[in-house]
């Protein structure tokens, strides 16, 4: 059968379901649902020029690509393409076609430097390097068995700290935006990103369908958010940490660890059996916290970079 590449149709259930299915099979460590696929396709900032692609064979989605400019970086001309094919549908040309379409699109949008993640497996690394991509940093996916594993007991909450949830900020989430924007500046990355658009954050992040406001836990000092761990859930028994961070003025007190262990205990009590998170290989503070919590590495990704022109 012939493989064709086309744009994702976010209002067509077969497309969003197919996209989510491919990602679940290729990347079972990240939560994707048809609703989250549709949300990203329709709510991401227009300056990102986001273009989700699918590779289709005999009417079935067998490959996907998330393609966009890094619009919130002060450095222009940077783009991302993340391509994944169903593990049981490889060697049909889907990956090659998706990469070609993504690169042509990003070049037409003015991108001169491309970033892509690839699972740290020989075939994937060779695929990227044959296309002129150079290996950069790496990151781990980690898994915690909440059903059968051992979770440390909740830490005592200091007298000057109050643990709240994101749901408590429903009337005014701006304090969470401000904390997210500050902690993002210190997140290990190849590219500097800045959150400056509150309305865009509301549309993309606060209203994300996977965001679990009841399990997202915020450590407040003096009534202001000082640290948080952002929880995503898929409506079933799976949980993922989208972000954990502490404001610079409150670091060194263990507030991120406090928020995360309390969130995980409440997640387990709510019926969650499996938790995932991710760590840059150089992010030693979070690696230590996740090791203490009982997370184990389940896969590794490598960041690849290609200069255009």
C-alpha cells in the first residue's frame, strides 16, 4: 500500500484518535488522548505556525509529526519536528516522508535551525544522522508503579507553608502563570523560552484537557505560590508530571519534593496506578527527587539538531 502524508484534521475523530494511538504505541511514557491532540492543534499560539501531520496507509494513521516554530524564544529562526511511527508499521517510508514534509514547511516559515527528539535506539539514531542531524543532549522517561511500588510517606508541611491545588486558583490563575513563567527560565533546554503572554497560557496550558487541577499541587508561602508540581491524567489510571519547579527565592527548602510526594499520594488514593515523568540528564536536583520517590528509568531520548542553509 502507498503511504501518503497530509495535515491532521483536528475535527475528524478518526484523525485525532489515530494520532493519539500512534503516540501511545511509540511513546507510552507520555499521555496523549484525542482531546489533547485536538486541543494542541487548535489552541497553540498562532505564531508557532503549528502544523500536525499524519502518515496514512490504506486509510490508517501509521505515523505522526508535530511541527512548529519556537515562537516564544528571543532567538528567531528555530523550529521543532517530532516524528513518530507505529512500531509495527516501520520500514514503509512513513518517517522519511514526514521528515521531508516537516523540513520543507519549517524552511518555508523561515526556520534555519531544527530540533528533533529521537528514542535512543540504534535504528532511530541512524535515521536522524543520515538526514544530517547532530546528536545533542539526552533525557530520560521515568515510571513509578503506584499500584505495587513503595512510595515514601508524605513529608510534614512546614508551619509557614500551605499546600493547595490548582483548583483553588480557578478564579484567578495568574499567580500560577507567574510561577510557571519563572521556573521555565531555569528548565534545562537547548532553546531559551519565555512565557510572557498570559492569555495564550490560559488557552494552551490552563485549559489543557489533560490538566488535573485537583492533583496539581502548589506549595504556598505567605499566600503566594512558591513551588508546584503540575499533574496530567488521562481519565483512567495514568498520571504524568508536566512540570515541577520552585521560585528562586524559595529554593533549598524541599518545597518541590513536598508538593510532588503529596500529589502522588493523592493520585494513588484516587485510583492512579502508573505515574510518569521526564528528566533532562543534567537536571540533578529533579533526578534526585524522582529517585527518592521511586521512579525508574524506562526509556531515553536524544535531542538532535540540524542547521539549514
